C-alpha cells in the first residue's frame, strides 16, 4: 500500500478585485489518507496563503466545503487522496467551485440565492397536527418514518443541484424538492396544499429530466431521484 502520492491540484482561481479568473497548478506530496480540505490547508501553509476556500464542520454534515473535482461535485472533507486516485484513475485533479452560485473568491461561492430556493419550499412543518392529549409531542411510528427517513439525511450541500441537468434558473433544484417532499410525507404536517403547489409549479418537479444525476452524486447516498419520482406519480406513502 502506498503511503503517499505525488499529485497536482489544478485549482480555478478568481480575483474579484480585478474580475480575473485563471487555473493555478499546485504540486505536492500528499499522504494517502489526507482529505482534500487538508490539501487546501497544506497549500495555505506551505505554498500560497492567498488561496481561498470554505469549510466549517469538516465532518460531512454541513456541506460548506462542497467543490467540483474533475467535474464531480463532492464534499472536500470526505474525499481522501487514495480514494480520489482510485476513483478518478489519475493524480491530477481539476478543482472548481460549484456552478450553482457565483464565486466570491477562488473556491468560495456566494450561496445566498441557492439557499433562497430552499427557503421557497418552506423546509419546516407549516401547520403541525395537534399533539396527543397525553403530552406535547406528536409521535411518529417506525412504519410512518421508514418511508421518508432516508431523505432526512440531506445536508443541503448542493451536490445534486450542481449535477442536475435542468436549468438552475428555472428549477428550484433536487434538494429543494426533497425538502418539501419530506414534509408532504410527514404525518405531523397538516398544510399539504401549499407544498403541492410548489412541487407542481413551473419551477417544480416538471423541470426534472429524470437523469438520476442527483442520486449519483449525493454524498449521503440518498436516492433523490426516487423521491422525486414518487412525487411525479403522486405516491407519498
């Protein structure tokens, strides 16, 4: 087993002060179990302190570090060097920010408008069913939950939105659709009509081309295409 690899990161840089974009190469010896966020940090410490990138939890739960590596959107905190070499069959990696949002600087993107699309679907219980008389909670049975529990793992990393072949301008996005489909399936939600209007609106699931790219790139292994297909068929249980 190799302990390290000589790799090249070809990173798309962007300087907002001069509105200039270019590709910059970084060569390094990288340990096999280093994550790509570790490689970015290594560049800052050893080669170029000006490279800008984004991260927060670095445990695959916030989606902040999402970038495109050789065209595939993924979490930089989860991708190990040895896995990247094996998966892409190369030691040269082209890295760029997600294309669902404008770049602020280098790999840092302005995700405000992307999150606004999620906000439009109201990713919360709008009008909850009243709690049972015995307490303040509305329990969900294991049978009710198993129908949609996989979808609740979504962290809004926007990998699926980036991979989606539908227009980012006319489609709210797979993750936004998933967020409202969850609440349609949620037995605690009484307000279904508002959600159905969003799902079947001009920016809703009719824009989906059923390419299943969303499922292919989801780092949480959610079958996003499956849930959208259920919504297209009107099967929420």
